[in-house]
């Protein structure tokens, strides 16, 4: 092992400062001795100081100090903060055990050997799956524990274009390879062309008969502030309407009775007419999504497959209703499966094994400032899902807008590049997984680089995530290339048209 530096003063059992012989990179691993044995630590923060440059008061003195510093090797001070991860001997066996005493100031700090890192991060077994390489040690593969993904909850957080959807697609691929069950709520159609095996694509249909009046109002895009319209819709959505042979005809018939009733108030008549217009407009736009003749929407999902629910044609309010319904039914199905497994009693279940559900654009559907059905259903899974084999993955580019209670339940986290201070601070306030030092480093991450934390990985790590080649959509558009191709096709079409006209 090569010596990198020494422990500086004021060390503790969880962190210690060190003075290094060279600049250290955030994400490097180091080893040092304690009274309990050798410990492995992770560089969270790195700085370079110059005493001569600190004395500069203007540009001229800064130039002079810079030249003096170049010829003075003693002027540069390489300092770093290391986060203690545990005793090396215990980590080799997959156990995290913290030292009871800190390293002594002045103790030498060594670079962690590659074979030790491989033992820790490149775990073998059916429940482990490779997702990338250590950023600072690219020869070391990093494995995630799929059992932890399926039994805990995961947050994938990053700015647009940083690689969060690639990571979700990669996780889906790894789950499919072990015949796992996953449901992805795809709001932008990014996963519509996943090209690996055991993927099924589901049209976001729902039976309006199973909805209450508020859910139906959301699907029909009745404004949330239109209290009168929602009230009358609640009145006409009777059990007889829900059980009628033709749901929409029966619903509109009830509204027409209000319109034609001479005793109806004029306001009610106008509202009923407006509701009929809203229903007809919704049916013309979303007739194939609102299907009163379908069975339970959950029957569209296939166990042991990656189920991608396409919600690209829906508004946020409509998608929230879809998400709420599926989450509630999946959780209820898994509760029933557990009862059936333990007691042998119960009805048929759809999912006899654990289910992972992933919500893309989570800030839109489980927001921090609005309480809706999707928030309620996701909160219930965040609290109870682990016991029944339903785990939640939330994916968001604006974590500060995600429901705080739900985000705080995430036992694992993948944080890619985040530039907004508000988002960084929100993660710090909500989760104990990420430190202030690592939060400061988030804007420095490049595309595809992620900090992996929590129960799904052996130890905190900065990882270059593998490319999910089977995800065909979602990458940046090459506008210039497409413009050029479009121009070529336009010219060919014009030439063919001109020749045709001449021939006539």
C-alpha cells in the first residue's frame, strides 16, 4: 500500500481530516490504523491551499505569489476530509462495524488496495447485479443488492440529462434478468422501446365504474376549483349508473334529467350542460383510455415482467389517478398474497412474489405541497410496502418538490448531478444518507456519474453507471443531423413531384 498522507488533528470515530502528499479526489478510499484495527474511509471533501496566495491583495501581488509558490514545494497544502466506513476485517465479511476510538493524529494514511475494494464492491451471488464501475477505480465493478431494491425503497435524483432514466432502465434490465416483477409509470414515453427480454407495454386504461366522483372529475379534467361541477357529478354518479349496461349513456342521462327538469335551478341546468360537454370532449380525446367495459386494470400487468405503463397521453391530474389506483391495487394484492401464503386462505392473487414500482417525474405526482390520491397511495407503500413485498422507486429532477415524508422513507439513494442549492439542501434535510460534504460535490458530477448510498450498496461509492443500450429513447436529440436528413428528404420529394408534373 502506498502512503498518501497523515491524519490531522481533531479526528473522530466517524470522520477525520488528513494532510496528503498529493491532491486527493472525492471518492477515493483510504486505510488507516485505530486501536480497534484498520479502518476503511471514503474521501468526501478535498482542498488545496497556498499560504503565499492567501497573502495576495491584488492582481500584481497574486502573480508574484503564484510564481513564488511554483518554486516552493512547501507552500501547497493538500487537505481532505475522510468519512469512516468501518473496520476492514468486518467489511471483508460484508459487515459494517464502526471503530470505538478515532485514528490518532499523525497516523499514516494509505491508499486502499484494489483487491480489498473488489471484495467489498464486486459482490457475487444471484441477488447481486453490476451497475457500473468505481469512478476512481475503474477496474472495480460495483454491485447492487436486488433483494434490498425489492424490500426497501430507492430514490434516483438528478437534473435533466444527467442519466437518471438510464439508471432506472439498467435496474429494470437487471430485475428482468432474474425474472423479477417491476411496474414503471412512464409519463414521457421514455421506456416505450426498451429492447431487452421480459418487457411488456401497458396502455394506461382505467374503468370509470371503479372510480369515485373526485377521481372521475380529475380524469375528465374538471377543474379542481369547479366545486359546483364536482358536486353535481357526485350527485349523478350513483350506484345504478355504475352498474348500468352503458355507463356513459346512463351518466349523461342523469345529467339530462337535471337539464330537462322544470324544477331545476338555472345554475344547476347550466352546470349539467357544461358537464355533458366535458364528458363528450373527454370521450372524443380519451375514449380508449376510459373503458367501462374492461375488467380490473391490474389484470393487464404480467408477473415476472417489466411492466411499462404508458401515460404520455394523460395530463398530470389524470396520471395521478392512474398511479393512485395501480399502487393501491398492487399493495392490496400483495397483502392478500401474504395472507394466502401464511394461512392458506384467500382469493386469487395477481402477484405471488415481490413487486417493484417506479414513479418517473415523482415531483409531479407526489408533490410536497399538495395532498392527492397518489400521495396517499405512495405514502402507504413507503410506510407498509416492505412488509408485504412492494418497494418504491421514485425518480425526480426536482427533489425539493417531492413529498418530504415519502422521500424520508427511502432507505437507498442514487444521486447524480444536482445544481440547485435548494434541491441539495432539501436532500440534506430529508435524508440522513448524504452528508453536507457530498452535497457540495453534486454539481461537480458528470453525466452518468452517481453517488450510491444506503442499503442497496455495500458502502457509499461514486460510480460511473453502465449504459443501458436497450433504452432507445431519452437521450439528447441531434437536431442538426435531423434537420439535415429532413432537408434531404424534402429535396427528394420535391424532385419527384416536379418529374411527375412534367410527365403529366
